[in-house]
C-alpha cells in the first residue's frame, strides 16, 4: 500500500510542477506583452550549449589530427599544432568563463539581504 501512495504522491508533485511551469510561462508572456519586450531569437542556454559543442568539436578534431599524424596519414605538423592550439584556447576560455560565473554566483550568495 505504501508504494502505491508513494507513486500517487509523486504524480501529484509532478502535476503541480507542470502547473507551476505553465503559470510561469503564461506570466512571462503577459509581462512581455505589457512591457513590449521582445526576447531575442536565441536564449543564453542555447548559445552556451552551442559554444560548448563547438569546443568539444575542436577538441575531437585536434585529437583526430594527432592520431592521423601518428599513423602517417597527415604530413603537415604545423596544421596539427595549430588545431591543438585552437582546441587548447577554446578549452581555456570555457574554463575561465566557468570560473568567473562560479565566482559571481558565490559573490551573490554571500551578499546580505
């Protein structure tokens, strides 16, 4: 019996979360209409995801070029080194952005209310 009541309470929590999200979305739309605010086409989360995917792709490309050079498929060492540097710079930038965001979050959390 307790497992069934646990499932029903979980379902009620999920439905209340869905209702809250729906209300939040409708409030955002009403606020946007009232203020005349038109959101940009791409959200911050989408841009961040694209950037992370781009860094991951450059790292994969650099790793593949190193592998190709080691196997003798690629003869141009400078091309391999440039791809590695591009990958390294992208990763360093991503790491620095993460560190700054984390630092800003900690600073905000330590602010008195």
